[in-house]
């Protein structure tokens, strides 16, 4: 079907303009010890997915990574501590953005008295088969890209590569 303003045709299976409304009843519990609502995750939009993640007080995820996927967390409520790549543990709170490069090891803990809620934005789209539990081997390898914490959305940050020997 042709777009009425541009006259261009939209390919089958290509993302279409739409509004995705949150459905609190669609929340599900994961082995990661968190509750997820997928806000946008469809084959029609393979370039990205958006999920709302909710962690109860005191919960820490397992060390993990999402192979071939870049993640961004935007903290909506609560406070926590992020560990990613070789970055030292960083406290995060409302409006902080956590940038997690491709395949970077990570975990997050809820340090507050209330639920920790954030948006998890993945590129490309999150697929469960790309999730890798690395709880028993969380140390980065030489050349791994480190995560970036960007508390000011107007401040630019650059990824840092790990080089040299790493001792346990």
C-alpha cells in the first residue's frame, strides 16, 4: 500500500507507524529474577526492542551478556548499582542512562527500598537465544568494550577498550 503523503510503498514485514500501549497484565517473571513487560519487540522492527524491567528490593541479577546486542538502560524509578565490563560498580538512579556495548558482561542490583524500574532498549531486537548466563565466568577478556554510565543525557561519552593482562 502506498503512503498517502509520500507515495512510497511499504515493504511487507517492515516496521509500520503505531502506538504500543503498556499492558501491566502482560508482565512476566524471568529466571533473571526480574519482571518484564515487552513494550516493543516484533519481527517487523528487528533493529530494536524496548522492555520495561522491574526488580524487587534486594535483587541482583546474575552476571550475563546478550551476544551481538547493545543495550541501554534508562532508570525510571528507584536506585541501583550497575556492574558492566571492567567499569567499577556505579550507583544509578532516576534519569540515568547506562550504555552497555555489544556482548558486554553485566549485572544490576536494586539497592533501594522500592522497586527498581528501567527501560531496557536493545539493538538489534532482544532475542532469548542470545542471552548468555556467565555467572561462573564474569571477567572480561582483552579487547572487551567497557560499559559507559551517562548520568547527563547532554554529555557525550566514548567507549573504552580493555587492553593488557587481566589477573583474577
